[in-house]
């Protein structure tokens, strides 16, 4: 494709995207395809001859769009907001168009330095002190794995340079809760800690927040047993019920024993853009690493997860490889982001944030987040006031966990009822919510925060839910 051909096909594509985004609310929320349907729409063999770009647009419309669950749809209340602001989309397109290679400062000084700039802007915007430095990772899962790898190396005094974990005499222990995201367990297992060395610390009642005293007792018990407490992963806004572990208590306990504290604020990090929400992570300054995803509620298009540490030297010491072909004469003066995480090559992801912050502006982003908090409070009130309806967990941010329990219905019958009404709505395409288990029983998470969702959409959702339940 020549640049001129690109120009023409690109204009068409941008027009198509703009129309698509404008008319999104006319489409069903949930993908309306059966398993294999999208795959079977395509030839099993690669295209034998080139096809014009406008044919691909037709394929997008006919075969791909029906296979998309529309998470930008104003009636999407599933999982978590996965906003993709159009301003950040422009940054993503710019990143692709520039075709950069991020493997060293020299391979693209601008990529490194814009990333430095936007990570520092974001640090200021969430109220972290200048003791923190950050980089962009693909996901919070990768950030958590990175955190546990560097925690492991600090606790084991760089066992990677000896026999690794396999040669350590004391098992290294990681602490979290059942409420933590599944990526935390995955990271601990991948980092080699082993399931036997993963402690699920008890939680405090309906808050599902880690119990500080229980954590302290578990750590003491591990020392007594000859184990080495290594890392605590605190959930700041869990996926299930938006639980907030008490970071201030956790860092105090951790400090006594030099245990690493990683704060997983994947979803709730966006709330820290609002000064009035920052009490929810009091104590965060004394943690060791933090990750959060602008690619969720804040609305930077996937993938954009921020990872901050206080001890950059330690991070780099664990992650650095420095092969000769990547060295340059300015290495002592510059950052090499390949040494801040697992991958060597990186995209120019910083442009997504740079576009979004410049074009949308932080005031509008904050206003939208406040609107969503307000909508969540309103929705929770409607549910709580209605007979036989329950709000099952504190509404700390924008997620409302609900259940309808008619008299005499419990156990498996209640589960069938819950899954019945939510699946009926989801399958209809009119709205989408995530059923999820809480203490072994199904409930429904209504996660509010799509850029296009207004109070009117929530009113419509509440009517839909009540009508579905009445239909029984
Ligand atoms: N941690 C929490 C609290 C989350 O809510 C999620 C995603 O829902 C993750 C981690 C994983 O995020 P990612 O998809 O960026 O790996």
C-alpha cells in the first residue's frame, strides 16, 4: 500500500469509525453470534489475491461488528467500564502511523520521553508524590507479575543470580484475599511462589476488605513456621464488589518486616483522579508499587496500564538485560523502558494518554467520573428502596451489586432466578450486566461508567430489570 492509497482508505475508515461510534446505541449490546459463527464467515485459506480496502470495510460491517459485545454502548453495565475515548483512539492511530520501534531510548527517543512526561502528569493527577516514577505496561496483570518478580528478588536478595527460587531454603510467602483479581493468583503462580505459599487473608464482613489484624497474625505464623513473608497484594477497588483493602494498615504491618506491598488499583485508580476519593487508598505513599488502568474507567483505549514504583534502581536491577546490540553512547543519561518490565519492544502507547489529556482535558474526565459516582448512588437507592431487592455490598464507587429475592426463594432456586432474569436481559441485547458469585451465590454486578451512559440510561435499565423480574 502506498501512502496515497493509505490516505484514501484511511479517510474511508475514519469516516466509517465515526459513523459506527455515532450509531452504537442502535446496536444490541451483547454480540449476537454463536460460537464459531465469525470464524466460519472467513475463508479457511489466506486471501489468494489482494482485495480492495472498501471490501474489507464491508466485511467489518457484515462479519465482525455482529461479533462484538459493544462495551462502548450506553446500556453496557458489564464487567467494568472499558472506555475508549475517541481522543485516545486518535493517539493510538498516531502511534500506529508513526510505526516506531521502542526497544531502547535510541530507537525512538520521543517514545521514551513522551512516556516519561505523561507518566509524570498522571502521577500528579492522582496525587502521588514525586517519590514515584512510572511507565506504561500493557495490563494490570503484567504489572502485578512484574511487582511480584521484583518483590521476590528483594526478599531473596537477588536469588536470580544464584539458584533462583529453587535454591532458597525458606519458602517465600505472598498475601492477598479471595476478593483479589484472579490475575494476582496467576502472577504469584507464574512468579514461582507456588500455591502452597499463597495466603488468602480473611476479610472483614460485607466490606470484603483484607483484615489488618488477620494479616498480622498470618505473617507472625509464617515467621514461626520458618517461612519468609515476601509480598502483600492489596486490592484498591476489587473487581467483584469494589472492595478496598486498608492500605494504611497494610503498609504499617509490612514496614515492620520489610514486606513488599503492591497496590492493585486496576479499576479504581481512575477514581484517584478525584481528590475526594483518595482517602480510599490512604497510606499508598508507603507502598512499593502501584498499578492502575487508564484503559478502564478513565477511558484511554486498551492497552494502557500504569505501573509506578518508588525504587526504580531495584526494578531495573531485576529486569535489566543490556545486550551489546542495544547499547548506545548516551545510556548513562537516558531511561531504557525495556528494563522496567518484561517485554523488550514497546508501542508508542504514551500518545494515547497525551491525546486524551490534551483534547478531552482532565476537567471533563473528572466531571464524567463524578457523574458516574452520582448515577451509582442513585441506582443503589432505587434498588434498596424496592421491596425484595438488596444492594449486597457497599457502593464505594460506580459498581452496584444487586439481587432480587422474592419471599421463600433461596439456595439453588434463588440462583436460577437471578441467572434467569439477568441472562434474559443480556441475551435480548437491550442491556448487559455481569452475573457474578458472592459468597457462593449468584448476584448481578451493575458496573456504571461507560462514557455515553447518562441517568436516562440507568432509569431505562431499572425499568428493564423490574419488567423482566415481573415477567418471571
Ligand atoms: N485487577 C483488578 C482489580 C481488575 O479489576 C482487573 C480487571 O478487571 C485486573 C486486575 C486485570 O486487568 P488487566 O486486564 O489490565 O490485566
